[in-house]
């Protein structure tokens, strides 16, 4: 990943650039910036990420850290299909 983009990501996450050990693109449909930090203690928490805005969705991913340093990620869900679907 290009250095200016990694620097921008660090600024958006409000972390120092040297905390990022590696950064690369991870694609499973949409392009994702996969970031490896020096340690779990460097994860900005609490943190709220918005997903799906370009598609008119209001997805929210919440990141928090408890007292022993465990990182928790979660968010709300909506069941769109119940039962069985043949595609």
C-alpha cells in the first residue's frame, strides 16, 4: 500500500504512523485496507466505523477494549431472510 495512504489511515484512526506494522489491500468484494498494528494496545478504542453508506445503508461497527486489553467488535444485525433460499 502506498505510503501517503498509510499515513492518511493513521491520521483517520488517530494513531501514530509507526504503530502500523503492515498495510495491504484485502478484497472480498469491496476493497478493504487491512492494517496490522504493533500490539492490541494500539487499537483506538472506543471506535465507531460506518459501513454501507455508499449503498444507502447504516451499518455500524463498534470497537471497544476492556480492562485486560481484550478487543471487542460488534454491531447490530437485521434478519433479511428467514428460512431457505435457492439461488
